[in-house]
């Protein structure tokens, strides 16, 4: 008899170690499933979504309970107790009770008739506990019990208070004690599964293992939750920064365009009317909802209206526009309102100071998996200052905004180069990944 008890105690110790690995592995596997991540971290779930989330737990773990009932000494497959606790804390009492009832199915079939009422009661208790404790405290629940106790003792020596995490720890352990007590009362024949050790210290380990396993699962998922939260905050920050840059570009462009129209209203009303029509087309494009990226074809159409306005203002004899566009680049996605600030810079700082005007040339071509876009002019130039890799020095608000937008959208995958020669003109080159609509 003594030998049998020793064997069982060793089996319990091995089972506890294996269960720790099973819980950690299962939590990590579930964390890799995109649908599970979306469901478990959702602020609100429909009943259908909650059922889907419940299925992620119940399908493998109910199978584990069934394996435990038919495979001798494979006790670590049954982690139904910890699962019901997690369901109660994360989903609430109703769903935890339903999950507990499903998990009890194989055990009841194996004549463990107390499994059903116990799991339902456990789901109710865990669900109520989850309502009492704040969600952040649940997610931050730590399996490192010694550290939790140490912090709890230090805090309460200074100022006595209720620590919900310690409360959570002790209540989970207390529910495990209750299961062991009921299982001990109805041990012959067994009506409720539990790990019953002959040595008191081993039984204490069993009681403490339950909150540790719950904490391990929460730790794995909370690390992922924090990572996803940081990524979302980074995305929102980039969107806010990009939106701010976009808002800088539009008023700057409109201000200069309206000045051009204002200079023609009295002297050349027909030309002013033509410019107003072009401006209306531009405003329509600006005001409609559009994505961050647009095909180069749309971007060129947008710049055509701007260039038409400038040609009217300067005169067709003083401002010429040439295009050398590779047809293969027309479908490539580029940042919206990318070229207009560069063209405006060429006209204002390159051609306008020159009495006889000049030519603005737009080019695009594919170079492997990248697209090269150039805006060139034969104006007065800006001096010898070759800048590359997104220089911070820019000529005007529009130029700086283009540089910053490229940096936000592409990082070090974009190259922005300015080459200018006095009296010969300026060449602005943009090199970015050649993303197509279906691959971006």
C-alpha cells in the first residue's frame, strides 16, 4: 500500500510538470491563430463570436478530458479546471458555465457524475470573480506567487488594503482545495477527478499549481496583447503624422493657386474662369475620400490640372511640360499628392525667377522591383547640393512634406535625391518600392 502511494505521488509530481508544459504550449499555439487573437482581445463580441472563441478552448480540451478517461496515467491531458477558470475570468459566468458543462461530458460518460455540477458551479464562481476584478488586473495576474506575496506583504505593512490579484490567487487555490475535498469524499467509486496525494506537501503543490497554470496562460496572451497594442499605437501615430503632413500640403497648394487666380480675375477673366474650373477639379479630388496610396495614373491626372493652371498663369510660351512616362509604371501605387509639391517647387524656385521661363519634365521608369520618378526643370537651379536618403534640408514647405511623408510610409526603403546646378536646373528623384494594388 505504501509503495502504491509513493508511485501515485511521483505520478502526481510528473503530471504537474507536464501540465505546466501543456498549458504553456496550448496558450502559445492559440496565440499564433489570427482569429483567436482577434476574438480574445475584442472589446465587444457578438454571441456568435463568443461561441467561436469558446470553440477554440472546448474542441481540444474536451478531447483532452476524454483521453484522460481512457488512457491510464495520462492525467496531464485534463486541464478542464484551469480552462473553466480562464473562461470565467475572460468571458463571464454564463459562457464559463456552458464551457464547464461541455468539458464535463467525457467525465460524466466515464461515471464521474459530479464533474457536471462542479464545473458549472466553478464557472459561475470564476465568472463572478472575473466581474469583481478589473480586466487589467486579470491580464496582469502573475504566476510568480512568491513575488506577489512579497509585494502584498510590503504594501499591507504600510497601508492595509484589499489586493485583488492576491484575492484571485487565493480563490483559485481555494476552488482547487474544494475540488480535492469533494473528490476525496467520493473517491470510491470516483465521482470527480482530482489529483489526491498522500504527502501533504505534494497536495499543497497541487493547490498552488492551479493559479500558476492560469497565470501562465494569461501571461502568454497578455504579452501578445501588449505587443498588439504597441503596434496599434504606432500605426495610429504614423497615421496622425501622415494626416498632419497631408493637411499642411493642401492649404499650401490652395493658397498659391488662389493667388494665381486672383492675379487674372480683372485682366483675363476668361483665363481666370478656366483656372477656376481646373481648381474645382482639384478640390473635388482633394475632398473625396481617398487612400494613402493611389496609382501613378491618378496622381498624374491630378498634377495635369495643376500644370494646366500654371501654364495658363505663365503662358504656353514660357512654361512647357514634357512627359516621359513608362506605361508599366502607371499602375504602381504611390503616395497621394506626391508630385504636385515637387512641380510647384520647380516652377516657383526654378522657372519663375527666370524671365524666359522654361520646361518641367516628368519621368518614370521601372528598375527591377523599384520605380524611379523624376521631376526636372531647366531653371535657375538651387546650387550644388546633392542630397539623398531622405535629407532633412528641403526647399520650401512642400519639399519637406514630401520628404517626411516618404520617410513615414517607406522608412529606409525610399530614396529622395536632389541634384541642382546653377543656371542649368534641378532634378528631384524619388525611388520607392514598385508596389501594385494587389500586392501592397
